[in-house]
């Protein structure tokens, strides 16, 4: 499930990364559009041939990635929900790894790579403390992983 808002400049990279994921299981890709005013949904439509199980969902009632994720999750048909963001790219084998992890656990999260898509200026403006383990939330025992996580439906 991909939450998106005005993601025309980044969404194609995420779709390309998702389209080449090997999988021995059936899956769907949901793009949950959160009030985009650019051509985000046209980019999604253009990928429909490479991602035949792509579903486009309007998530405009409430603003924010969390709200878009909730709408997308409500529309999902599968038993596992894997979340990624429109301005990221999933790693090779991400879908299979999430699927395997969720077969044995109710929650799974992955590390973030702050260098692949971010230049020096962007990296200098934020902290991604993931040299070991996951980036943890200071407010809970859960990792900050909404852009790279999975849960059972």
C-alpha cells in the first residue's frame, strides 16, 4: 500500500521498484491518493500495465499519510498489509520478505536507507539513526516504520 500526495516526481521510482519484485504469491498494489493536485494518478494509471493488480483509491476525506494509509488498508483484500511511501523505493525482495515475515509475526518493519535517494544537503538536514536496528519512536516501543512496515489485516 502506497500513500501518496503530489508524488508525480517520485512515484515512478517506487512503482518501478515494486514492479520488479519477484513473488510466488498473489498480491495487489494500492495507491491511496491523499488530495493530489498534480499528475500523481496519471503516473499510477500509466503503470497499470506493469502492475496488473494496481488499485487506485481516493483518500481525500482527511489530510495526511496516516489517513491515506488507513483508507488504503480498509480497501485492501489480502491478509497481509505492507506499507511503503511514494517518495521511496523498496529494496530487492521487499515484497517476499514482508510476506515471509508476516506469515510468522503480526508486525514487521524494515530499515531505511537515508543515502540512496537523498543528496548531501538532504542528508545533512535530517537524522536517520539506523546504524544498527530500526529507527525507534521516542513516544512508544514501536519503530518509526510507517513507510516500511507490514501488519496482518
